[in-house]
């Protein structure tokens, strides 16, 4: 129906990147408004964050892939310039890739395993990036929620130290 660009604070410290709009998102024009979105909102709340307040939410692809399938490499590459422009405009301190599609396009890697990338500080366009599971995956695999909680704690610690680094000014 429509391109779903993103939602939130256009100068947010946090940029969360999902995969692509589903049926609900395509209908409403906002990312993560369905079941996965409810879980994402709960994940944000667990680290004292709220959609729209210092948080921007975008997707790797801006249009709903037919039949809700995973976006192809070509589709990821076609939408990548829009995502890079969003990063350039928002200038987040930290990017959170939610799932493999976001990690793939942000890291420009074809073979991505979320389980192997989580818990590390990576970089996309020179900005620190962490990878965690996609909320839809967590809905299907609730046993992995404990790991997602570890990732949330890790990203909160990472943001804290990023803020500390910029508040330290060398003596003049
Ligand atoms: N899943 C996503 O990756 N993005 C959305 O916007 C909704 C569900």
C-alpha cells in the first residue's frame, strides 16, 4: 500500500532497525505497530526507553515484501541508500540491528548469524552498532528472550559509556 519510512525523534540517540513492514505496518504507515511492535515497545520499556523519545525506529526495507517473505538481497540493496540517509540525518549514537536482515544491510555482509554477532560493538557508517534478535523471532522462540534481555543490558551499558566518552573534555 505504502512506503513505511520510520517513526520517532529525528535527532534520537538510539536508532532501531527492523526488517520491513508487515501487513499492519503497511496499512497504518508506521513501523512495528503489530504484535512484534508490542514486544519491541516492551523491550524498549525494559531499558527505560519509549518510542518517539530519543528513539527512532526504521526498517531495512521500506515496503512490505509480498506475502511477508524475507526481503531479498536485491531489495535490501535497493533500500540501503534510504537507510544510510536516515543514519546521516539522525546521527544516532548507537544503532541496534533487530535481526539478520538489518544486520546484513548495515554491515554489508551476506552471511549473517545473529547468534554470533550479538554482544559485540560493531560499526555501520562509523557509528557503533549492536545486533540482537528480531522481536518476531522472539515471539516464535520465547526461550531466546533471556538472551535478548542480556542484549538489552549490553546496549544500555554501551550507550552509557558512549555518553561518558563525549562528556569527558580534555583539559585546556
Ligand atoms: N517487523 C519489522 O521488521 N518491521 C516492522 O515494521 C514490523 C515488523
